[in-house]
C-alpha cells in the first residue's frame, strides 16, 4: 500500500503483525501501577472499542501485557510502517488543504528527530502526548483525509470523536486535552484517567500539533539569557550559565547559551538523549566525569569561550562540586520536567538512571522520597551559590513549587513568595509579554528550505521597516529579534519541519503574516502554517509562569486563556486547542493555542488580521488591567491604531492612601 492509501485506511480490518520493541528508540519510563483489577478491565474495554469484536480475544492478551510492562496501553502493533515526518503538504491525501496542513503538523510532532518518546506518542516534557495510543492516531489521520471545508473534527484528549457538519469559516479541528473537573485534577487522578485511556496531558504544543522541535524554546531562552546578563550588568562573554535538562524543550538551552555568547553547562541523566543532542549539534561537548567538568569550565572561563557542555550526570553534583571548587556561576536555572516529578520528570541523585527507572515503577513511594531529598540538596547548593552572587531564576518548570512541597529552603522572608523570581516575573513578563511580544511561529508546508530562507528575509524586512518608527519602549525587543532572524540560518535551528520562530507583537505578527500571504499569492513561496507557543502574551493562565507578573490577585484565574481560544475560533483560526496542564503540570495551568493556514487568498488576509490582533491584545488588556506599566502603554497604543478597540484602562491608586 502507498503512504496515501495507508492514511486513508485508518484502523486496518486485518491485524498487522506484532512489531518488535525497538531498544534503540528513546522510550517513556514505565508508569506506576494505579488501576485496580476492575479498573484494568475497564481500561481493556476502552481500548478494545476501537477494534472489531473478532479481534478482541487476540488483542486483549497483548493489551494486558502492555499494561503490565509499561503501565499504559499504547497499541504498539498498530504503529505505521511508513516513516513519520513532516512531508511536503502535496503528499498528503485529502479534500481540504487545511486538513492536509494539520496532518503535516501531527506527523512533525511524532518525527523521531522531534519527539522525545515517539513510540509512546509523546513529544516532550516526559508526558506531553499527541495521542494516547496508535489507534487514535490512525483514526485521526483517516478523518483528516476525508474532511471537507464544511466539517470540523472534534478531539477529546487524543480521541477523535468525529467529523461534525460546520462551515468554511469554522475551525477545521477543535482540540481539548486533560479538561478534568477541578476536584479530580490531582496527580493520581490524572494517572488513573490516563491509564484508563480517557484523558491525556497534551503539554502546550504537543497535543495541539504545534511543536516545532527545540527551536521553539531556543529563541525564548536566548532572550532570557541575554536579559539575565543585562540584569546583572555583565557581558555574556566568559559568563557561566548552569542548568539541567536536555529533553524535549530543555534541549534548547545549550544552543541558546551559544547564541547568547556564554559558557553553558547543562546536566542530563539520560545517556540516550544526551548523545542525541550532541549528534544534532545542540551541545558542543559531552563530559561524564565531574572532575573533568571542573577543569573544562575553568579553562573556558579563563579563555572566555562560547561553548556548551553537556554533563552526563545529576545537576545536583554540579552545583555542589562547583561550590566546593569555588567556580563562580553567573546565571543559574533548571528545566527538568518537574511538572511530572514522580514519573521521570526529575531524577534523584546518587542512583543510576536505570535504577531510578526501576524504582519509579516498582517502589513509587521510595522514589518520591528520593526525589524530594534531592530537591532539598539541589536547593541548598543553589542557595550557597546565590549567597556568592549567582543570579538564579525559576524557568517556570515548577522547580520552586516542587522544592517548596519537598520542604526545601526556597521561601522568602514573608513565607508567601519564593526567594527566587520566575523568569517571567523578572524578565519575560515586564520586558516582552506586557508589550505584546511573544513566540510567533510559522512552518513552510512545502518542506522546502528555500521557502524558509525566503520567509526569514520577508520577516526581517518587515521588522527592520517597523523598527524605524517603533517607540523607544520596544526598540530593544525589535533589535533582539532582527538580530535573531538574521542569524537563524547559520545557527541551524531546524529540527523536523521547515519552521521558524521569532518574538513579535500584534502589529509585527499581522504585517509578517500578510507579507507571507502576498508572497504565496504571487507564487514566490508555498502554503504557510502560522502558530505560536502557548507560552505567550494571551494564551496561558499559569500563576508560576506566564502570569507570574500579574499582581492584582487574578493570577489563579483562567478567564484569559479560555477567552483566547473562543475568540480565536470565530476570528479565523484553522484549528484551536485548550488544555488543562502544560509546562508546569496538570491542574496548575490552563493554556490555549491555534494554528492558521495561509494560502494566498483574500479570505486568509481577512482572517489573519482579525485573529492575530485579538490573539495578542486579549492578553495585553488583561495585563493592563493588572496595572502593568508596559501593558498600559501597549494597549493605549493598540487603541490608537485600531479605532474599533476600546479597552477599560485602570486608574492608579496613590500608595499613601493605603497607609492606614
């Protein structure tokens, strides 16, 4: 069968042969046993409903073995025989270009070069899933191949509920992930529902089909590191940045350090992912001995090198060793998946990677104790360095939150706040998000590198023209992004699809997108798929990350994210998604995103202007109402540019009136 025929087939009527478990693939760790005997029976009923009854007797044995071995039913037998990657859009079968674009993005999320655990359909973050099992993948791709522009596909946590009649202006796909009733959104509740096959953690851009590989976070991390050094009034050259995590998104950190121009040490316990990042060029060197690491860093500091070093080991050892050796760390952070601390997101010290994976599955209570012991050690070592002048920031991965839950010394003197700021509080919030600057993305659906080069040039020309008249308040943001896009090609950021990211405000996004649409109309480039990280101005309500610099008491509310998705859906998005969880964990955040296909038409121009303007200014208005100075400036500027926009602006109360 051809690739197109396999897509159109969906779930095969004849069972494919059992596939061997491939040991050279980076697999998800075994999930802990959480279902009772009766609940396991329910999980088998849930899994078997995808298949005709004559196959149930054979498949139930197989699914039972998967549940026993891996803690989940992945349906490995049904993995496609074809290679999964972002093919040129013309190679996908279908009746609708928008649906083909979504198939392209789904396959990009599951590309072996992109996905963290591709056979378990997990893109990044340890548990950020596109689907729960391979039957869902097959059925979804079949539906998309049949879809017309008069239908909408409804996705329930990876399950394609079906194609429903709609209309041309409606989104082609509406995605929800993990939307659990609040009182049932605790870690064990999620584990149980995921094991039952009824809910999944879609992360931010995994279950919404908009992940573009580690490039997506390279840019944000580059800006964070640059502004971190600006904050401590030090040049990055010769400066040392210490962090951990080389998985899905965290793997971007060493590349970002190189672009920023500093020395980066990034620790990772997983040998496979460490060597993958090295082979991809995201790390310059790998060191496995802590004493060798000390020597290498001392040499790099003396020579003011720009270098990234992956340390294959636990980051706690790095912080402790650098303290005893008096190696000064300028910037420190952490990007392990602490939203998922008990299932492979963070590993305890003094235990091998292999031993930890066994303990995680067979003795989860002891594993939790060991993780929390390590978090306390980790924090103690960080505190010693900050006492010597290190600037440490939480990277929004729930590090400080989980450290506090472990009883670590991370609380401020008021016993309410953390002693270290979130990078959003100190850097990204006031410097970028409040002004409307966030991660705008695009993918060249043709798959042609030359199309990506043309879009880089178009985006750069648009930004340079805007910078000539941009107000002083946003000149730094403009110049950082012009510098970024000019160096995008030489930094070799593409992994998977021909994609790019830069930080732009609403004006920049609209102008860049319109320039793309005109180039498509002229035949200069092929179809473009627009999107963004959910880690943006408007898309996410996350009290310890995206909305960490909201101080009016509303940071635990989720109105902004929900309004964002609803507003995008009727203003022209090709698909929309809303998730419980993402970045900092299930139950800790609500986030939403979109995808938009540009095809060179007048309709696309109308949709992009309407939707992109809303997608950003929704968040600016909320940040303005929270009395954030940059956002007040930005929303007033937006109202001047768009007469139909009228937003309530806060009145500021004098501090002395509250002194009673």
